[in-house]
């Protein structure tokens, strides 16, 4: 196996090494640290990198890209078009998200996506619906929204196997919380509830969040990770108002307590960058993750696309339901968000963390998302403007 050595500014989870060295042999990182502390053999022949060496990014909420959509993927080949679009842009670990659909469609899509997971090209499956709020469905098809069904949840988790990751559920719905509820089924199958697409008030939200947190804590090491998530926080939720607070304050409080991780679509379209910065300052980088919510148009030109059963029109890079105003997913890649937020007041170290190490923690993976010796050799080289120039996935250059 050939040895690769990259020398330059290296972004680890805890610091930016001004003269760092990253070495990997085959699929595994063998050295990450100061170049001066490395052996002469490791330093010899190292490639000098102008820019930064960054961990491969981890997107835990993505519907597609490159013209293809996971909710519409009827074959492994269709799904791989989207996977490779994001991988070429620096996202080396990707969770495929579906949308609200019929139970038959959800079973079929989960089976297809499971094949892509088994091959190592996806790291998990997220079901965004169908147990969500009609009032806050966003780009989801309201005619396909159904009441929470623990049995259907169990079926989907069993089809997905170890790749069942998260399911978006509205906390105000019956059979979400409690023994035998959807959250209980998810946690018992190694998945996590993700609360969102909700018109809930504070009481329902608080009850569901505390129920989920208690069940995850009771599961101990059997739980995928210690905290549930909120699905693209602020989007698809009743907005915060001082007399009708809705779900957002309860979610922020749960995040502050260390019981919830907040997904943030930091693309400058779904959320104002200043809001992303303020939430990061409020709860800290360990409690926020950047997600793309990307649909088929990511990396593509403006035009007409599909997202599940819905038509979507993209204009000036913004995806909306055709003939409507609802935003219908994103068109960014994760490195686009890191670049935007690093230029909007968030420290580069922390922006990278929220797009790599943080999401990997939610996944329960310690072998990806960080430049640490022993981890998988997922490495991204970017220039001084944070534009990707080379991507390694498992030690192999992505073409």
C-alpha cells in the first residue's frame, strides 16, 4: 500500500496545526500531528499543501444531488449519483434522507438505500416523515402524512438494519412518546428520534424531548448516541413568538441541558448566518451540526426537479415547491456552509467541527469525521478560500 503524507495547516478536532502533517497508508490515518514531532521518514517526501487539510465532512440530512434524489431512487445506481456529487465536494460520509411517502414506497426506498449502506457508500438512513404535522409539512406531501405508526416504524428499522439512523416525528402527535411509541421503537432499534415538522406548543415539545432523553439514557451503550436531534431547527416549525412560544424554546433548553443536538441548515437561505452564529454562541459547537437538507439540484443548474411526489423549481439556487413559496430542500454542499459560516463570524475550527466531528458523534461513529490517527483516511484538501482541490475517501482519491 502506498503511503500518502500531506504537510501544511491541518484542522484537527481541537486545534489548527500551522505546520501539521497527515499521513495515511491504505484506508487508515497513521499519523496526525505537528510535522516537527513526526519521524524523518514521515516528513520525507511529504507534499506541501497551500491551504488546509480538513477531515472528510459528514452530512446527516441529505435528500440528493447531482440531479438524483434519494426519495426517488429506484436503483443503487440512481442513489450513487447523489452520493458521488457530495463526495466530490468533500462530504465523505452521507446519510440518505427520504420524504413523506406511502408505506409501500418507504419500504421499497429503504431496501434500496440499505444496499448502498451495505456497500459502504452511505452511513445511514433518515426518514423525514410520514409522522409529521400537516400544518408545518413544508415541501412534504400533506396527502401522504399519516398518524404515528409504531409497527411501520419497526418494519422500516428492520429493513434498514444497523443503518436505521433517525426519523423525523412531530412531538405533538399521539404514539410518539411513551412505552411502545415511535420514539421508543426507534431507540430500541438503535436509531434516534429527530423532532421537527411540528406545530407543537412548549408543553408537548417538552414532554416528548424529556421522554426521548430518558429512553436514550436508559438504553445506555445500546443507544446509537447520547442525544436525539431536532430536524433542521427553525425550519418546518411554528416560529417563536413571545406569547405563543411554540417548540423552539423547549428545543434550545434541551440542547442547553445536553439532551438534544440541533441541526442547522447553514446555507444562508434557510437561516440567516447571524442566527446560526448566535445559536452556536448560545449552546456551543458540540450541540450544533450543519446539514444540507440537499435535494437533487445540489451541484446542478437552476431548473425543475422532483422531491418525492412533489415538483420543485430551483431559481437562483433556491429550491421551492413549483407554483408555491415553501422552500423545498437545499442546494448547497457541506463545504459551502463551512465556507459561508467561517466568513460570518464562526471560528474555522468550530465550523469544520460542526460539519465533521459533531455529526459523526451523533452517528455514533468514532472512525470518521476527524483527523486522528487510527481513523479512516477521509481527507479533504482545500485552498486558502476553502474551495476543495482534492478529496480522499478511505485513502482513495475521489475522481
